[in-house]
């Protein structure tokens, strides 16, 4: 049985593209047609075979995902790969991928990512706010809205009160 210990996060699925089940995606390592990627379903790694990659490598179609509705269910999910299948430089680069990115909660600027803490099942972004306060933001698919690598911006929809947890614990 596959376990998370043998996997590395390599990217994210974006929004559906078109109505035939394809999705936009971002990864740190190239993907190829006919290879398997893994997505978290009920906290288990589930394999999905890539049917094809389109638009210069910015969208992919997965076998058995043939409708926009099915694609929406996968939107925002983290893409995982067996660590043994990755080039050695991919795993080494994972801890610095989001340094200096601007972090937003909805449309409000939270601050700048100053550190990435790698935990077993997720990353946690350490974000320095403009007021000098530090916040820890879980980098999980439930909160992630979008990532723009060109402008170095990450958008989340965070639960109310999450950003103020450090302030409350300091009292």
C-alpha cells in the first residue's frame, strides 16, 4: 500500500479548463502523458493517470475525469509523486519555492512569506505582516485559492480568526 512517507508534493491542480474535465496545473517537475500522479482523497494517495497535456504544458486531462463537474472536485488539490521517481534537485528545492511570495487572504494582503516549514502532510508558510507580526498559514488545498508564480502571489480563503491566533496566544 502506498504511504505519504514515500511521496513528495510537486504542485497543484488549478481550475477546470473547458468542459471536458481538463484542469490547469502548476508543478516543479515536468509531467508526461501516461504517467501517474497522486491526489489526496480521504487522506489517502490515489493514483490518476494523465491522459494528455495541452496548451504548452499548462493544462492536463486525467483518465476517468471527463466532465467539468468532476474536474471541479479536484481543483486546488496538491499533486504528489513518488519521491523515488523525482529528479534529485526537485526535493531539495521544495523548501524555498514560496520564499518572498506575497500572501493574500481573499483580496487582502497578509504579508510576505519569510520561511516554509515542511511537515509530514503539509507545508506551513511563515508570513511577516506589515505591522511586524508573524503568522503561520497552513499551505493546504482546503484554504488555497490560486498561485501566480510570475507575480509571486498566493491567495487563500482562511478561516476567520486564523491570522489572529498568535496574538490571542500572546495574551
